[in-house]
């Protein structure tokens, strides 16, 4: 699979945009569980490869590092993808499987952009919300089975009011997608948005028994 979504002035990964930041006040991520594979109930992972799909290297690296730090605080070993492959090459299934073999990862956590919401003011009216989605993200993804040329096209998602992200957890041994959530997140600046997104993801992974003993 390949991937590239921008989080430079922006960020990364999800679905259905609901809720905008009110008067510039940061809000917490709104999270919807979209998958919890019944065959993996009670199965947790201890060594996770973290991937943020983004065209902007510094933003992608920052997001990956933030999620990795949060996972490690929760007692789970984790590694940022950019530290394994270097810089921001196209995301491919062969690179992922090579990384798994070399580093012994038992899971892959991938975050990508689904859409965004912007807010603007009409001259004669109140603020209006506008939702934007990328149709290609409505397709079914599996990082181990497909390469997605479209995800390697740089996509600029400006951090305006909220971002719609998708995060998926894959078991390395079976190459199955075992867990997924969609979030809508808002923040006053990118660093804060990354912090909130990472904390929410790890909290949910822990609650569902996907990390930790």
C-alpha cells in the first residue's frame, strides 16, 4: 500500500466530519469505533510500527513521534516509520513487510486523512461549515495486500477548524486489520492537535485491550 496525506499546516487520518472549533477553542477528538475484530478479542500487541501518511516530512515525523511517545508511556514498544525508512518515500507494502521482518513488529498502526471541515463567514450571514472529503478514501484499505498510488499524491489538508482521520491497527502475523477508529479533531495549533490525537488513540487502544497485558 502507499500513502501520502499532508499535515504540514495540517495533519493526518478519519471519516464523517462533525463539530467545529468554537471561537478558536480547542476541542477533544470525537471518536467512532469502526472495527474490533472478534477473532482478536483479548489479543494485545507489544511492538508496534507507527505510520502517519503525509506529504510533508516534518509534520509526518512529528505526528509519528508523538504517537510513539504516547504508546511508550503506556508501556508498549513502538517505532516511528520514518526512523526505519528515512524521510518521506512512498508508502509500500514491501517496505512495511521488510520493516516487520527486520524489527520484529507484531502490529502496524496507520493513520490517514479522510476529510476536513472548514468554516467561513458569508457577507450577509452567520458562519457556514463546509465539509470536504477525498473519494479515494472511501475504498477499503489493507496495508499488506494493496499499493495505493493515489495515497502517494501530496494532499494539502489545511488545519482550519477540524480534521477527519482514520486510524487502523493491523496484526503483522496474519496481515489482518483488527481494529479501527475514526476521529474528528480540532486544535489551535498542530502540536496540540497531535498531542490530543495521540492521547485519544492510545487511551482507546488500551481500553480495548490492544496494548498492555
